């Protein structure tokens, strides 16, 4: 049985079969709704159910009890039981999406601990309308996709950079680490995707990142440099140990290019010789900025960090609720 799905406020419609997720049905109709993990863990595809009935077919781990009371759903976890409409303000409509599938050549792979920094080269005549904070999907056989934030895109050289954390059994990451993928190999990407981007640029900024969540933060710092941003910018990058700080030189350079910017490494499992900040980025940021009423916050990383940071900052530091912007991600199974 097929049902009509309406996406608001874009006003677009598509059909979904009973038993398939609302997200997969949209992708099959070439409607690339915001998403990342496709497993209910990241919350990137959260929408507000306006009318109709759905059935949960995957656990909605990224939702809490408050979300459920407000009729929030994850599109990767719900199947239609009737014609439905859902509200998804981050989606601007299929015709407004600059995303497309492109061939990309691997230019370089730099390894640091469990992260590969991958430089990709796009064809010179293919349009790629990138906004700092967005991500791409790596398109794999059998329509498997893996999402990675864009750390840098140079429109002149057509070079794009992503950070790939190694995952045991990862269908893409393992190919980078075991040598199956090498420089000069061709892969396919789809993008740019996502609505995580700079807003509220009249305020000082706090930026939080855990692990490879530093990638879109780097892109945002570069964008702020181009805009000659004059407000203060504080970056907190959380990793497990000192050897995981794989982009120190670039972060130093990006912060030096801004009028008032500094970054702080935060280690959760520091060695006895570490003299820097220890613990979690949200706790360190709160301790250093007890009053965030005049700040905007950007956070990228694991959902637990983001949820905790948002709750801490709004409840204890007077952060305005709509001044918290986030892009959470969870490795796909």
C-alpha cells in the first residue's frame, strides 16, 4: 500500500510504501532530505509530524521524552500508516538543492592515529555550491552512503577535504586504511548537503567539536576569515588523547587569521604529562563562559555531547535557545 507524504513548508510530495522508512522513500524519489546515520542515532532527520499516522520500525535513539510529546519523529525510523504531512524547516525544496552526484579523484590521504584526512579533486566544470558547515555523502555500491562533513573546499583548485575516522568493518573507512583506496582512485560523492551553517554573526561565538566534528568547524573558521569577522571566537576541540589532535597546525593558522580567535584542546583521557584542559568540551566551555546570554554556539560531534551542551548552556548559562546550532553524527552500523 502506498501513501502520499507532504513535506512542509516546501510543499513537496512523494509516495511511500507501507513498511519502508519515510527517509528511504524520499531518497528513492530523488528528494534528499537532511540525514546522516540513517539508524536513528544522530537526529539529523528529525521532523515534526503535522497530521497522519506513522509506525516506528527502527528505534529512535536520538529522541528524548520531550521530543515524543511534541510529535517529533525521525524520518529514518518511521513508516507511514496513512497519508501524512511533516514539518521540516531545514529542507528548502528539491529544486533549491544544489546537491548532485559527482566523480571525485583522491588526491591525497594523510593518516593520523585513527583518522584519515582525505583530499578529493572535483572536475573543473561541475558546479559545487558549498556553504561552510555542509557535508557530502560518499556513494558506495548497492546505494550505500556514508556522510562526512566538509573541512575545506577551494573553488579555484576544486579541492575538497574530509576527515574520516576509522571504524571497524566500516564500508568506506576500512578501504582507506587497508590500502584498497589510493591516491588517483575515483570515487563518487553526492552533495553538498545539510543546513548546518553560520548564523547570528553579530555575536561572539563558541564552537564545540568532538573528534572529527572539528571538520565543519574548520570550514566555518575559514568562512569567518573571508568575512573579516571581528567578534570573539572560542573553539573547544575534544578528543581522547594528545595523539588524536591531528590538525593543530591548521587550527593555529585559522585562529591567527581572525581578529579575536583562540582554540583549546580538551582531553578526556589525558596522560599524566598533559598540562592542558581535561574532561569534556561542554564542561570546559561552561566553566570559562558562565554567562552565554550574548553568545551563539555551534557544536558538531556525537549526539551525547551536543544534547548535554545544549541543556547545560540554556539552563545554566542563559544561552538563548535558538542561538544553539548543531550537527550531530553517529557512525553508521
